[in-house]
C-alpha cells in the first residue's frame, strides 16, 4: 500500500513548509500559497487576481521566462480566500525554489506595467463571460452575496479591472503577504539530503523575501438578495443554477472539510444520478444529465451550488428545492444508508487517486496546511462514522438556509 | 495451435491505480462516428447485466469508484472506440471481495454486452443532443467545429469533430444500433494497460474478452488524411461574442514522418507552448490582444492549427503577427535561445507525461496502432531536432484556412 511521507517545518517567523514525498515521479512541484483571495477585503474588486498576474513582472521582465529557461512550468491561481503561485519541473530544484520566492517576494509595479496588464485581464474576463455558464454562476453569486467581493467574479469587473493602479496593488500586497499568512509546499521524489537542503533553503529565502507581520482577518459575512432570477440572453443554452446560503455551516469533528464532504454526500444522495429523485426526473423527461453539486466554505460566507441543464429549468429548480427541504421518509432510509456506505468507498478511492496527481496533491495539501485541516484524519472519521451520525451532522448543517436560482428566460419570458 | 490475442499489460510499480483500455478500430465516416458516439454513451449509462443507470453506477461505485469511460477517438481516417477502466489497485484496499477478477469481469460485461432498449436509446439520444447544444454554445468549441467542417467541406466524413451528425444519432433505431454493435465484434481490437500483477490481469483479460477482432491486426500502415487545398479560405462569422475566436489552419504538404511530427511539436512549443513563446509574447504581451494563444500539430490530419481568443478590435493585427511568424521561420529566422528552450520544455513534458496514467495508456495505444511507433525514440528525436528541421517543417506548411468567429 502506498502512503505518502509528509514532512513539515515551522520557522520562527510563523512561515510553514511541507514536503510530500512521491517516489518514482519525475515531476517536482513547488508552491507558495497565500491566505488571501478574491473575496477577502480589498478596496477594488479583482485586486487579488490582478496582483497574482502582476507579481510576475520584474525589473528584468516577466519572471516566467526565467522559469521556462530551466524547462519548468510556472503559473498561479486565485480563489475566494487563497492565492497560489506554483512551478514544476524535472530538475534545477534549487533555482526553481529561489525563483518562486523571488516571484512572490519581490514586487515590481509600475504605472506602465500595470496599465499593460489591464487589457490582458479584461480579455481573460471576456473569455469567461462568453461561456454561457458564466452569466448563470455570476448571477447566482450575486444573489447569494450581493456586491461584496464574494459576489463578484474572481477577476473583478471590466470597470474594476480598469481602475486598478500601483497604489491599490501595493496596499493589498502589504496587507496580506506576510510570513504567518503564507506556506511553502514541495511534492515529488526527493532524497533525505534534498529534503534537508530544501528546508534550509526555504528558511533562508522566507527570511530574505517575506516580512514578519500580523494582521487580524476580517470575517464579515456577506449576504445577497437571494432571489430567483431569469436572465435574458442571446444564448440557446439551458444551463441553470441553484444556490443555497448555508447559515448554520460549521465544523464537524473540528473540520470544515469534513462538514463539506458530509453535506455533499447528503445532497448527492438526494439529487445524484443514483437517487430515486433523479430516476423520477428522468422518467418525466425533465433531466437527462446529472447535476453538478458543490459545497464551498469561505470566510465571507458558506454556500452550496447546484448546476444542471434542463429545457424546463423552472420546474427542475422547484423540484430540487422540494427535495432538499423534504426529510428522508422511513422507506428511503435503507437507500440513503447504502448510498452513504458507497460514498465511504468513493472517498477512500479519491484519496488513493489523488496520490497519482502531483499538482493536485500538492495544491490540496497546501490548502490543508493553510487551513489547519487533516484530510487523513477526516477520511478516517468518515470511514468510521455511523449512518445515524451522518444524518445528525448533515441535518444540523442544513438547519438554516435560503435558496436562490438563476436560469435563462425562454423566448417570450422575462 | 495457440492463437495470439492482442493484449499487452505491463507492470505498474508507480501508481495507486491500474488501467486497462479496450480499443476497437474502424473507418471514420459520419455514420460510424454518430453510431459509435451513441453506442458508447449508452454503455456509459447501462448495459445488459446492469440495466439501469442507478444499477450500473452502484456497481462501479461499489468497486471503489471504478472510473469507466467509453468514447470514440479520431485518428485521421480511423475511429478508435476506446473503453477505459481506471481502478484502485486491489493491494491498496483491504477488502477481500475487491479483486482483479471482479473488476475485469464487470468491465468486460459492460463493454461486450450493451443493452438495446428503446427507453435507454431515447434517453441517450436526449443526452447527446443536450451535450452537443451546450458544447456548441461555448465559442471556442463552436469555432473549432466550424473550422473542421470548412476544412473538410469536400470530404464531410472527416468534418465532424465532436460526436457525428445529430440527425444520424436521432435517426438510429434499436435494430440499426444493434447491427452496428454486432459488426464491432469483428473489427480489429486490442487491449492494453498496466497493473501491479500484470500476468494475472493478462490471464483474466484473456478469459473475459472474447471478440474475434482481438486476433486481427490492429496496427495500420497509414491513416493520415492529406490536407485539402483550399486557396487560403478566409471566413468570418458573427455571433455577437465579447471575444473573437480565431483559427488559423496550415496544411502540411506530403506525408508527415515521425521526425516531422517531432519538428511540428517543437514548432508548436516555440510558437505558443508557454509564456515566453513567440506568439504569447507578441500577441499577448506586446499587443495586449489575448489572454491565451495555442498551437497544435494535428499530424494525422496534416494540419498545423493556431487558435486564440482575442479582443475583436485587434483580430487583424494578431492574425498578421501569426502569419508573419510562420513566414519568418520558413525564411530561417529562428530565435536560437527560444528554440533551445522549446526543445527543453518538450523533453520535460515527455518526462512529466510519464507521471500520468492517461498519458501512459495513450502511448501504449499508439504503439499498437502506428507501425514503427514503439521503435521510434521520441526523447532522442526531440534532443536531435535541428533548426533546419524546423525550417523545413515550416516550409512545408501552406496557409489553408482562416476562420474568425466574432
């Protein structure tokens, strides 16, 4: 049985590093994750994402070219509460780690390079906006969280992107990029000597590049109007979305991640492709393909989203709401229990599969390190959880909630 | 007499999952593609021994989320119907009931025993119709579909890029689909994969897969579709999108050897492989016209395709930059540092590919499908690519089609 060896180190600055060993893999992955994302406080929406783009600019030019000279890939991503910078290659470990710290730790913002980035990010946003899923997911997030940063696209709006300047970028950088708020992760095949070397090198580099500071996090929750919206659009798409504002979402057995897993299992058991509900919707020709269900937790709000495709989206949205509100009947409990047992197998398998995907594994572990989560413990808790405990926890998490939805208006509707 | 069955399972010492792929080869026609899409989608839903979505899903879930996929893949003039099973190695799970035997017999029964049922057929048709509609609502997909339809305007059997014509799918009956499926028993087939106990898996496969096609020659000498000559067809279509999608297609004159393919891959990397690549710098960083730009060498289609999502105002300038770069390369104007970097990146991509199960299986399939592929040393060929080869490759390209979706 393959189990990854994980070694962690904490430096006096509060910066933390972790190495995950995956013998025989050629790829070496390095990342720095920052506990700051698009929905966290920032004066101009989209600043976190803009900053992620602009940190690649250095006095000598785009730093990605120097990664690529080493035959490595470099990239970054911004999510609601996190920004991650990462690179991967097959050799040159030391140089890659040094470059990664320079990327994150040495900003070079000028009026000119910021202005040049505006049309590129606007094109990135335009790319998303041309996808028919975008108006649905964007409307849903606005209905869930209004005009807060969580309700606005990670990239911002065309207007907010245009208004970002050097001062705005410096402000969010100073406020959020500090040792206690950042973690380093490495994943791949490293020998004992390399492990010791990486920890020493990271120790030196975090001292050189990352400042020591401490700021309190703003945990203000956002709420939108939570309406059912119909969007008039040129598209022929039948995509729809339903949002659930989870007011009572909290830790189960000391973990948000476990709460997320339990709630996703609960929603899948009611609405998933194996459920009697889906079978009935299929028989009525209301649904052909499975729904995409996800539960998210952020500092600004916790929510679930359900996306699907249906000709008669209003009827499906109402049916989903009814099904979520309805408790399992006595006759349905054996099915729900069997489903829960199958989900235990699926989560065990997912855990095993993750070990084969170096970037995915590293990113998941980096998030975990930031959030003080322990996925192995969560998996053990899930495997040993009784069905009655599962019902109790998931009912508690779904105690108070509000729905909203978004769908496209058919011709003649508005 | 011992019959040789086309199955090749290699040992897995690296991954927590094993993989097997069963591949059936048949000629690419619109009809075959439509029926292959319909049949495989039906098999993903249900099969004779697992006759409903719920039952089949439950069966796979119970096998520790066995990931089963079935889809037609296009290789030039051929369709390869691919059945892929990715499953957790039984050694990883402490469950005596979870065995290779159980896993493979389940997969074999889904692959070899489709369910021909009117309700299932109707339901699958509605899924495919919905999928295609949603797929084509995405501008990049729509543009790609239109590009290929125009590219193969004179040879429509090759022009469908996704699932074949919807009217063929909608016109299929239980009987016509069953006839198509029956015919697949005798088309050339092969099974490849990797597993910890490769010998045991090979034995179980040989016991469970019984198609006659498994003893036919799977390899094919040439499946390349020559590039049509279209006199640099230029087409602009308007759909009111925020971004313009451009597809600039170059035909490749003559047959593309394996060494040419490598040169084409290096060229794709040189032009749009990463952030320091030529077009990325010129179109994104200097012109500020795009977020992403891509280039691909479709060797089986004799097509070198450059695509991007662009600011509509800057489309013409971007297209001109692309055309200029190809001309520059054919004239021998190659940035030596960038060329070196492109080769190094490509070599590393091959190494990283070996860390991915799907890449491993795709390579195993290619070794079975293409004559001489197994013997060709790709890593060495990448190392040895010269700028002369790149120039020669670019010189064989001719601008064939420029498609813009606005």
